């Protein structure tokens, strides 16, 4: 059986390409206007403002570079921790550095045996399930930093940077 053909009279709509063409023209005009606004410096985006200043011969001041923070890094002796799980032995290799203010570096180095002791005791108390969790490293890092800050006292240690954390 043959299907009747739809005509303009039966659908009640005329298919016009005018909205499509009008949308395309408006998009091109808007894109060109946006480019011009940024390039000419009317909007402070991109490099157009600096390029305009160079064209006129005016000198543009370079942005100031922030000074480096007053920090030093104190290495913590590498630790190898034995861990048992269902009769299987695993080893955790751990290496870190402490971020301290330069004025406190000698004090923290003097307390390094206590720092290693507290880290060693904390890591030995962990189970494999504590380490294998996806969020474990963030949580462990926070716990270790808090313990190191208690041992060193006050605000001497800013951060604990984990350099190596490998479970074999």
C-alpha cells in the first residue's frame, strides 16, 4: 500500500532556512565582536592589551614575581617496615622530607631521632587494609604530620612531604 506524500498543506509548516542562516550570522558577528573587544584591550583578557601597548611604543611593566617562601627541607631517614597479612610478609618503604622554616632547621635536625621513632611506631601499628585504601595516603600523611608537629613542638614543621611510599 502506498503512503501518501506529505505536502506543505498537510503538515501546516513551511521549512525555512532563515532561522539557521540568521543564527549563523549572529554567531559570527558575536565571535568577531568578542575577539575585537579582547584584542583591542576593552576587556582585560588575553595578550591583546600588551600587544597594543607595544604597538604604541609604551613600555609595559613586567608582573612582579613573588619571592620564594623562607623554607628549608629536612630529610627523614628512609624506613622499611615489615607487615604481615594472612601469613604473607610485605615490606613498606617510606621516605619523607619535612618542610620547616629556615630559622628552625637546626632545631628540627637535632630532634630527628624522635621524629624517626614516632613515624616508625605509627607505621608499624598500621594494617595492610589501612594502606591499601584509595584515600589512605592523604589520611596517613595528616596523621604523621600531626605526630611530627607534636614531637618538634610549636610551629616548627609546616608540612610533611612523602617522597617514597612503596608496598612490596
